C-alpha cells in the first residue's frame, strides 16, 4: 500500500506546522514498513542549503520505504494552481498511484486516492481580524472544501474538533483528535548544557520568555503592557524586586505586527527587551530551561506546542484559559484571561514572585508533558491510515 504525504510545510517552515509535520512524520514512518510513503513537496526555489531538506534526505536514507518527491513548482504557484484556479492536476502525476493521501496543512490537493486532512485550528473563521484579508478569503474557501472532500479529518485538540463541528457542520464521527507530542530533548537540563546557549544568544540573567511567530493572535501587545507594569509597579503588591527582569521574544515577524513594535516604543521597553528573531530548534530546550517563566496567553490556539515544550523543561508557564490551552497545560500552569491586561499582569507577578507556586509548577510541568508523545501520535495516525485503507467503503 502506498501513502502520499504533503511535506511542503516541513520543507519550508522552521516553526509551527513545519516542525509539527517533521516530528509527526518521523514518528509515523518509525512504526515500520507496513506501507510505502511518498513525501511530496513544492520544491521550486528551495535552496540547496535548506536544513529541512537535509533532514528529509536523512529520513529517506534511514527508512528505505520512504522517498522524497520534489515538485518543481514554488509553494505559492502550486497553491494557485490547485486551490485558487482549482486545476484538476492529480498529485499522482508526481507520486504514482496512491492508496491514501494525507494533507497535514489544512487543504487537500487533487487526488484519486482516499484522503485524510489535518486541521490545526479555525482561527481564520473565529478571528479573521488577526490575519491578512487575502489569506482569510483563501482559507475560508479552501478549508471547508477540503473538509467536505476528505474521508477522514484529524484535529490537534478537542477544542478544534468542537470548532469543526460547530463552524463547519462536520460529522463528529469523521473527526479524530490526535494530540501533538513533545520530543524527549525538551527536559530539565544541567547548567553545563544551558550555559553555552546563554552565551550564544547573549541572554540576560533573569527573563520572561515568549516564543512564537509575531502576529496579533499571540497577544503580545497585552503581554508587553503587563510586563511594563511588572517592572514599573504603581503599588506595593510586588513582593520581590523585578526591575532586573527582562522579556525575551523569539520568533520571526509574521503579519500585522506593527502594533507590537509601536507598543514597545510607546512604553519605552527597548532597554528591557531582547529580540531574538527565529530560534534554531537545537537551541530551544536550553532557552526554555533558562527562562524564569514562559508566557503564552494567546487569544486562540489549535494546540499550543510551545507551552507544552516549556512544561517539559520544568519552566513555569503562564497561559490563557481559552481554546485548546487548558487541554495542554491542565493544572500545571498559571491560567489567565487573555483579554484582560490586568489579569496577565497579576499572573506574571505571581509566577515571578510566589516561590511555592514556582516550585509546584517546576515539578509538575514535566509530569504533565509526559502525557503527550510523538510516538503515541504516530501510532494513532497509523491507525487512521489502516482504517481508511482497509475500510474503503466507509467514511470515518
């Protein structure tokens, strides 16, 4: 049996869905040679130095039943052909005959095979103001169409499953929740492993950490406002000196980020910030370990992988009580109202100064994170492949 997997995000994106795809597919193919896999990706314009293509080559060398299928078209052009112009050019033209196609990035390409699509979130429907209008229009058309076409639908969380049922009227029997995992390298690390990263990234001694793409949904404006209050308190509630606390922000500029930088200037926070831009995957475990706390009070998340990785490292986490985030952190984080700057400030103050709270979060975070593994995710995905292939007359 032959399975085609859309690997485009993994080939192009360092974070987000790209890293999710690399981790998940590595776990899937490690389950054994029951199936042959063709990992196809838009390769037009991709550089020979691309590290993710090197990872793909190594994956194919390790598992002989896995092959890479580069398509000599750019991701943008391929999307225009398949999703905007809707040209019926089947993926089988590049991969050969498939028994199943798995699209891991919201939309299905044309295919003659049975199909499985992964939907990470429906933020473009719930919060269209947080994305570029063109992208909202595209996703609002392409994603519902792909969900209707698919024989099976995967969601990253129960929250996303509920959104699919409520917003797209998707049959609950067709949706399977498969939680992402956290790699074993995310764990409490000794000083000998974290010190070189502190020096490499020129990190301050004590800092709050935020890691994600810079975009409105991540709620950085309110985080910056809360942080400003934290280091410049107007009352006597602060029980420990926090004027030495810094805020480290890691992540590339995404979209609609101008307000973030305007807020930095308005609050005169430049001396108190350390902007890292994109952080190499290999540096992330140490970076989480070095943080005094990880702040992630996002307005909406389909899963929230950075919060889970921080928990696994034993770093105290502050997050929001919306969407999927409570599913991820359970009772091992400080949970706040993402829409309330005062609540975010209070959560930051508590997580920075309450010694008993910090001790509990540091101990319980790694225990919580162990409930999520890529191996388990790979096993559940493989079960869906088997179900779809062996029961071709039944929709799931």
